[in-house]
C-alpha cells in the first residue's frame, strides 16, 4: 500500500500562529457559514486574543481569503510542476492524485469552504480564486486527456471535475480511519476513475 507519509506538499513559510489561525478558521468556515463565525470564535479555538488575530490578518474576510487561496495555490503549483517534470501522462496523473489527497488530509478542502462561503467574498477575490481553481483543473485535464482517447474533451473535463468532487467530499468522511487507509482508498478510487482501469 502506498503510504500517506511523508507529505510532499509544504505550506508556505510564515509564522506558526498564522498557520494555526488558517487551520482553525478552515474548520469553522466548513462547519458554519461565514456570517456565523466570529473573530472571537476563531481566536478562542486558536488560544489567542482577538487582537492577536489582527496581527496576522486585517479582518475576518482576509482570513477567509487566505483559507481559500493558499491551498489552491499550493495545489496548482504542485500540479504544474508535476506536469512539467513528468513525461509520462500516467505517472503524472498518479502524482497529481497523490498530491491532492495528501493536501486534503491536512485540512478541509478549500473548494467545499468556497462553495459555502463565496457570498462573503468581494467580487474581485471571488473571480481570482475561481480562476485559480480552473487553472488547477486544466493541469489535470492536460495529463488525463492523452490517457483517455475513448473520451471527448468535454467528457474528460466532466470526469476530472467528478473526481475532484469525490476526493474533496470523501476527505470529510474519514472518521474512524487512519491516514494511510484514507489515502489508499481515495487513491485507488480516483485512479480507477481517471484511467478507466486499476493501476
């Protein structure tokens, strides 16, 4: 079984407290709507004061943007690097799937948080994050399409988006499972769907 460790995706450098605030806020924004989450709730769960939060983020909205954008950028950068450095489409697909699952295991999927809270984003930020998500999907499509000549381009796009949805939703349904079991199960399901066969 391919192990979920070590994690190949590292979060951007920065203060440990800032990273903690993003992780705490991600959980809260997934559990509750943006309007129901307060700075006090985030601060209390992170074990700091409200003033401490404002040393890292201008306001709650800026924190939501970081929760959404940083994981998306990490995934996009990882996928782009894989596509550029891996000549075989099948090997690139495997690496992209594994990188995606590993990041999902580190915290709530940003796509689910985005779907629940995009109403709270300024239009410019909403469009930018949507564009980043679309660019990430294009990296996947560029390696999946050559592997599936049986599919039209629209069908390959549909399949890729369906796999994203499966992985992102499954990442929230892992109660009672260890990381290696989750990783193995999700990896097998995603590759079987994308490749049309077992690897």
